[in-house]
């Protein structure tokens, strides 16, 4: 069963210019992973410091494999270092 992954981040304007290439790098890597379906990055209209990433995976196992991917971990560590906090993920099934 497909799953959606929701990632919210607080990002200052200065951080966003550094974050955007890292998010694109993650997307490119993810697109080559088994089970990746789609992804989108959104910026909140009434609060431009909030960034939302939504990705869809064919299964929770595909997502878990991606989370452990060494290339993803390296980029993710850069994001966490830039933002000064560990990224948290929310995982949703289709109802």
C-alpha cells in the first residue's frame, strides 16, 4: 500500500537559498529509488518560513530503504546541520 511522507521545516530566507539545492539533490536521488512515486516541495503562503515536502512511495518498506540510503543520509545530515535541528517525518497510509 502506498504511503505519503510529510516533512515540515522552519526555514529563514537566508537558509532557504542554501536549502533549496539540497532538497533538489534529495529529489534527484529519490527519483532513482525503487518505490518512489512522486514528490513536491511547497512554501506556505501566509508564512514563507515554513517549507513542506510531500513524497509518495509505493510501500513503507520502500520508504524505509530510502531512509537508510547512505547518499540520502549524507544530504539529510547537511540539511539538519543547516537548520540546526533533526528532521522529523510523518508517515500516512491512504484511508
